[in-house]
C-alpha cells in the first residue's frame, strides 16, 4: 500500500544509542520483471568510472565540512565531529529552543581534516530540544538539532 515504517529504539536493552548516518528512500513503479534496477546515480562502478575520477576522491569531496553531533540524545557532554576540507576557524553555540545561546565555545583555527570537538554545557541546563550552531570562519553556518535528556 506504499507505507513504510521506520522504528528506532534507543536506550533499549540491546542498544544504548541509535544513529542514522543516511537514509535513501526512492520510489519505483510497479515491477513487471522482478526487482528494480539500481539507479545509475547510485551505481558505484559509474561513480568510479565517471570522467576518470576515482570513487574515493568523489566521496571525500562529498564529505568535506561534514558535521555530526553525538550522542543524540545526550546527557552531559556532547561531541561535534567536523571534517574540514581546508583550515578554518570554528565557533560553536548551543542554542535553546528560543534561539538564545546557553553555551558558546570558540575553538579557533583548526587544521584541515577531521576534528572531534567536545562541548561541556552546564549540568543544570534543562531537558529538551537544542540547536548546535556551527559558525565557520569562511562565513558558512550549519545547524544540528539535538536533544538533552
């Protein structure tokens, strides 16, 4: 009937955290001859052979400046992982649902590559939804929604 149910059960006996890095859902017409063919855009051989560029360089470019926050939901400390394609200044703000900063940290200039930044907001912040605002020196700004337990 076209319905899909996706369930994530964090904090169960078998799982302490639930994390989805990526989820791709694509519609296909009614199959007449078996299962659908993988779209050309997702075919790894097509990526590898495209214009003589290696797959690893395409994936590395796609993941440049990738930002991930974990664990989510968090109890006390929170880590933000940033993959920089070049050296850049990073400032991070933890914003309440009203948009006001409850924690601010300037990490200064970070070198190219992966960096794991630890946020240690005050233990007395209340449970609820917060937003992490990552401000790059280049002017780019990214937001991540997190939940405090």
